[in-house]
């Protein structure tokens, strides 16, 4: 069984969403090839030899960029079984099926990929025992799985090297090679604008500390000087996160990192901000989204503008950079509110 895994776009990072399933598939004895089309070209020979092609779709842009690739793959190898997996796969299932995708997997997708490959391996070319494709019989794997998985250390060996990806420019103008990992998935919050909510519905899953550290260890060996933790919220489980970064700092005292944490959690767990700073955190990304109290309520963000002011003060006191993200345009945004939004950013 030959499997080709394809990623189109993951914000300049080496795609975790290829490395993780590659480890699972290779452990199961499957021949796996990975293509990151943000760096590689679509390899015609790799497509022609694939029994199954899996497209990783972690975000909206990556999904849109996958559409023409699906069409190309279908033309090159019409017999291949096509699968889309990742956060944006289940919410776009009908659209993806309309493009000719056979299987769609969301949530904790690695086990689903193994199940699919084992089923397709009954006979050659992704055919089942009775000679029909799985899509004609209906997808047997769950569209969304939140089952707890026994995670494996991601296999990054067949991906482009870290120096090919985006770098972080430090305060002294040094270009740091950046690695990426995930210590948890999903989120226990239900913010109404968030794409994680329809898939995980308030659940999150912990990746064991030894797996995370092993993944970081191999990236440091490959040249990583900074690590981005891609958890939707690093403080969903501070009892997991804090011992992890303390262990990381003890092993790699010069390694820096960044995390994503919501304003609500930064306030609730403010006692851990100093630990973040001391263990090498350079900045915290936080989805502030708006300065308008009404929109914050509609989004169910669970923070206020005053909360943001408090968090900014706490971070600045210890020289820890807060990097806000915003949703500047909503159905409730007025011209006056947009002017206020810009003025507040300047202030």
C-alpha cells in the first residue's frame, strides 16, 4: 500500500499534520511519501504510484489551496482513493465530496487514517473485497473522532529541512530557525467564531509530555532554535503545560518558544506568567478579536476590554510580549466602531 500525504499551506511551518500521520502509517508498515507544496512541487510520479492520497487541511486558506491540487491528482491518478483530514475537513465535507474526495476525517484523525488504509489494503488500488470503492459503500470511519489516541513521535524525516521554512527575527536581528509541535489539541471553550468548536465541541486532548519532548528534541537536532507550540490554548491544561516547559528549559536552556493563550486564561493563571518568561517564552499570541464589549459578548470570548488592559500591564511588567489577533470586520461592525478599533490599536 502506497500512501501520499500532501500539505499545501501551514503558515510557513514544517507541517505537523504530515509528520504525525506519517509516523502512524510507517509503524503500520505502510509506504508513505510526504509532499509539502509550500516548498515542493507536485510530483507526478508520486501521485501515479499512490493507492491513497491524503490532503491535510488545517485551516481555511490551506483548504482553498488544496482544491486545484485535488483536481490535478484526480486527472493524474483517477484510481487513487482520496482523503482529506484535519480541522477543516469535516466542516467542508459536502464540498470536498463534491470535488471527488472519498473519505473525510476530522478531530483525532490518525487512527482513522490507519483504519482506512487497512480497509483499502484488502485488495489493490484502494478497492474493497467486492471490487467497489469505499466511497460507494459509504465511509466507515467516523467523520469526527474525539477518541483518545496513543500518540507517536512525529516522523519528520521525509519533510523539507527546517531551514527551508519561515524564521523568527529576534531583537538582535538574529534569524532563528523555528520548529513546531503540539502539546494538546482541541479546546475546552466554545467561542462562537472559532473553527475548533464545531469539531471538538469543548473537548481537548493532551499529547503526553515524553512525546512532545521527543518531538522537540529531534527538531533541535535538526537545527531548531525556537519552538512554536501550536495548541489552540496552551493553558487549557496548565497542569500539563507548566511541567512541560520547565522540563524543556532544563534540557534546552537556550531554546526559546511561543504559545497561544486566551485573555481569560492569562488572567486566571497569571501566577504562571513569570514561569513562561523564565523558561524562554518570547511572546504570547492571544485572540483579543475586538475592543467592542457587545462583539466580545456575541463571540463568547469571556473577557472584557478591561481584562485586556490588565493582561497587557502584567505582561509588560515582566517584559513578556503579548501579540493580539483581531476580527476587525463582523456583521455588527459599524464605521464608528471600526474607527474606534483603529484608535485603540494606536493607543
